[in-house]
């Protein structure tokens, strides 16, 4: 019984515009004809006041209820159609703005303090090239990997930054980076500033119903992680800026992270919003 009722309600919902719009027009016409054929009011003598008054007849009540019903159906059909058109328009816009051939630019800093695998790069960058104090040319940081996990839901992003999970869209970029050394104050406090540009996408995974349009990027919380292939984690990483450019030339950028956390394995996870530029 319940399944039959559910089937009927589903059919009515799916066929709302097809059924109710012409029905509301037909009812409006029918009650208009009824108004020509029947009297909606009749005169009666009020015994208490000894005056003649007009009262609504049964056909008047039928017409009034019918007009309210047909008007309500017409308004509801119009609202449903407007929502349907808006949804179809958004779907079309999403199809016209796919996430095609994304490329990534990133700038981040890592500290040279401690016994780290990239200590050799720090040493290379710490020695001045000449007595004028010029720094050496940038050092190469090979096989730099950047992953972006985009989440529609900020709460789920916070849960994943704690427990680890894939976003509604997972993008992976791979390229060589260039490391520049500089002192943030004092000879011992040296940082490497690493830049990578035009990093091509080398992997993409999308959850069921995941993010598939450029329109969804600005509203998504993006978790950024950086690593170097076949090397231990970089440790604490300070994100200086990140930008993604799509095939159509549209750009999405974040100048800094609004939240970050270092996971148990030493990987820094930065949270950003990639805003349309």
C-alpha cells in the first residue's frame, strides 16, 4: 500500500508541470463559464433586521474555492518551472566551465633548522657567491608534488585535515621547483623559499557527485599538501601563495592559508579558499 502511494506521489511530482499547468488553465476557464451560467449571489429577507441582504449561493462557494484552487496551482506550476529553469541553467553553466587542464603555481617556505634531507640545499644557498654578498643561483628541488583536495563542506574538510581522507575532487601536480635561500633575521635563521610554476596535472580523482566545474572552486575549502618524491616529509611548511590556471585562462588564487596543521608523518596541510582572479 505504502509503495503504491509513494509511486503515485513520485509520478505526480515528476509530472507536475505537465498535469497541473493545463489543469489550472482549464479550471480557470470552467469557473469563468460557470460565472456566466449561474448566479453567485441571491437576495434574501433577513427576519431579524427586516432588510434585504445578498448571500453567496452554493455555486458561488464552488466558484470561489475553484478560483483559489486554480490560482494556487498556476502559481505553484510557475514556481516549479522557474526552479527547473534555474537548475538547468546552472547545470549548463557547469558543463560549459569544466576543470580542464589545470596548471599550478606555488610559493612556500621551509626552515633550514634541524637535520633535514634538504640540508644540502640550505648549505648551497647559505654561502655568498662573492664578497658583495650576492646569493648563489637557485637550487633545483626535483620531483616536487603538490596535491589539492577540494571539499564542498567545510566541516568535512576539518574532519579530513585531522583524520585524512580524499576530497570531493583530488588533483595532483608534479614539476621541478627552485629553492632560494634567505635569512629571516640572524645568520642562523635561514629559510628556503621554493617556487614552482606551470605545474601540470598528473592525476585526478573525483568522489561520486564530486566537484566537476570551475564554478564550484571559490566555494570549496581546499587542502594543500606538498611533498618531494621518494623523500621524507618537508615538515613545517609556510604557504606563501598558490594559483591554479585552467585551459580557458581563468585563474583561482590564494595568497596564504587560513589554517594549517602538521600531520603525524610530518606533512603540513594548509587550508585555503581559491578565489577567482
